[in-house]
């Protein structure tokens, strides 16, 4: 298993959103299912983490989080239609 750090935590939440939007298979079931409300909540959690960790992240962590949040928000809007 990969070492647990801030990046792996954020990547885990990123993967959760992709599962919740039905873009990748749920590893537990092997099936794609959509739950846009849960996806929105997870994106909002990432946004809260961005706010609460501001000034306490490395430049790489800050950039990664900002890019993931932007990408997930754009994907969410596209999927929501």
C-alpha cells in the first residue's frame, strides 16, 4: 500500500468523486453508479480542505489540490448537464 500522506488522501477523495459520478467502476461492486449529491459533497469537502489548509501546504500540495478541485468542478458541471 502507498504511504498515507496529504497527496494520497486527496487522490483518494478524487477517486471517490469519479466513482460517485459514475465515471469509473466502484471498486467494491465493479459497477458504475451515479450519486451526484454525494459527489458534490465530496467536492465541497475538498474545497473546505483547501480553505482550512491555506498557508500550511507545500507548493506542490497546494498546486495539486487546486488542480484537482478545478478538474472535479468542471467534470461535475459537465456531468450534471
